[in-house]
């Protein structure tokens, strides 16, 4: 991926990677994340056919080995993608290698 500089995973109902499942009231957004860091995730096999947040985080971590800007973003807020491309920062989780 020599020409790719940015990759965004657009999530459906959350701002990025949370330290706990987002349904828990005290969950907080992780602004950055490395694969060595722990977080608590869940996967509803009956409703989620995309592999859940655990698979997304693992794939994002792999991509971050070759791509400088890898993000998990709230797909319901399109301006955040533009923020990353234009300014290199936004509300979401940046995946670090």
C-alpha cells in the first residue's frame, strides 16, 4: 500500500474504540490505541455480521503497520472523515503501531 496515507473504519453507533462496551454508562473513548492495550469488547453474533469491534481493532492494527493514519470513526458524522483528511485529527480513535 505505498500510496495509501489514511484508512478509516466507519462505525455505526459509537465515536471510536471505547474502553468498555458503549452500552456501559461509564465507558470512555480511547483517543489512541495500540494492540498491546486492553479493552473490553463484545460481539453479538445474531445481529453483527461484520466481526464486531474486536476484529475491526485487530485489522486496523495490522493496517497501521504500513499506513500512517488509521482511524476508527463514527460513520454517522461524515465531517470527521474530512477532519482527518484535512487536519490529521478528529473525534475518534487513532490506531498506533
